[in-house]
C-alpha cells in the first residue's frame, strides 16, 4: 500500500542511493547504468541529464530541509551553469528547470532567474521559422517529442521578461508538435521530419521507438507531461486538450501491472529488448505528469482516473521487482528502465531521468497536506 510511511521509506532509500553516487563519484553526472553501476565507458549519445541529479537533491531538500542536500544541490547546480549558452542540445529545460528554478524559488535571487532566462533564450535559437518548431540536436530538419518537456523554459523566459517573440516561438512549437507528432488517438511519434528550405512536413520517424508508426512509451510520457506543464504556465486550454488526449491513450493501453513496456506497439510474444521489455522511467514520468493533470482537468471523473492511475503506477514501482531496495550493489533507484534500444544503451538498467521523476512524483505526494 502506497501510504505516507511507504512513500517516506522509498524516498529515504532514494536519498541513500544518490548520496552513495555523489560520494563515490563526486562531480560526475551519469546518464544510465551498466549492470547497475553508474560509472562506465558506455556511449552518452548526448549530454542532457545533469539537471536530474541536481534536481533530486532539490527534491530531497524540499521534503527534509536537510543542509546536506541544500549544499549538494547548490554545488551540482553551479556545475551546470555554463550550459546556459549550450546550443548543441534541445534539453536546456531538463537541465535548468530542475536545478536553477527550485534554487531561485527558494531564494528569490535575481541572478539565478537570469540564468533561467538566458538558457530559455539560448533554447529559442533552435527555432525554425518556416516549419515553426524547435529543432532537435539531430539537425534543423528534426523535431523531437522530447522537446515538449523543454519548451516550458522558453515560456518561463517569455513570461518573466514580457518578450512576445519568445512567447510566439514557444506557442508555435507546441502547436506544430500537436499537429505533426500527436495522433488523433493520443499516441505520439518520436520525431517529425521537415524540408528545411520550405518548412514542409515530410513525415513521422523515430530514433528510439519500434517504428515511425508506433508509440514509444517515453515519448508519450514526455508529451503528456510537457503539454500539462505548458498548460500550467499559459492557461491555454488547447494544450490541456492534448495532455488529456495523451493521458487517455496511456490509461487505455497500460498493461495490467501498470508498468508499460518500452513501446506500446511492441510484440509482447517476443523477448526483450525489442519485445516484452519493461520501461520504468516512462511510468515515473507519466505518474508525475498525471498527478498534475488530475488537478488541471475540468472533468472530475478524469481527475479520479488520472490520480488513481498515477498512484497505481507508483505503487507498482515500489515493488522490489522494480525498486532496487533489495538488489545489493545496484546503484540506481529504479531498475528495468531503457535509454536507447536501437543503440543498446542502458537497456534494462537504471536511468537518471527515471530516478528523478520517480522522486519528484513521490515528493509531490509526500508534501500534500492531509485531507480533513
């Protein structure tokens, strides 16, 4: 049962795992484990997960008030500040919304907000005016569903500077993503391809899903949570509609144990990694997003479904099959996650974003005020 005592027990285990990580490998920002170990020589593909490690520290501090976690959170956030000018990735939202935003919210220091605004302006430089989207790190022709979790950084910068051009860039990106990557049934494609010269949409593609036509589980979770975040910042109901469409597909297609497979279209008669491979990071992302969406929806019946689904997924993830609490020597928090199936990176391992969103979701529950 996922009661407050269980939530606290799991979060204390998460603290133990992260403390071991930072004390064993100081100033190291891992992406995925190999055989349960964070430090290895495996390929990165792209450097995008630093904000998740710092972000867990901020989550721990929010819940406990611990000076240890405050010191570590500030230290690891500072190590990321130079990334505010990084034009090589589309992941600046992941990096700064989870590190500098909680730091600024705690202190109100305008210098910290300036880092967020600068990073938002840097991310906006990826905008392709003809296609009206922010391009992925792959190139100017490529739009990733992942960017929906990063575009809130541009909205944040636009809102806090009054910059209407930034607001237009962010809004256009969301609409293009909705129209090109989100399907009528709420499923999502990983990538959209465009003609750079004309902005013409050429079709859907994938790097991490089963096929261009399939529904890669983490991509759907990014979309659900991303559109929810954008709605929270703008109050624009068209974005709430997309998040709820994503949620409908998610809820309808979850397996019985509430932990998705890596792709909703995977052939479950086939063995891992291409077949029946669980993907816990997607469950953690979606659970955190659904907790927010349950408070945003205007339909009470949906709120019940979203919250109950989130709680069921989180409860499933606390089982020792998925939680590494009974796996000696395993350095991550959640097992059975997947980074990149095609490249065979972090398959059936721990991944930094899975651990972060799991901690984030449980912290939301831990900080809820008890009902009378």
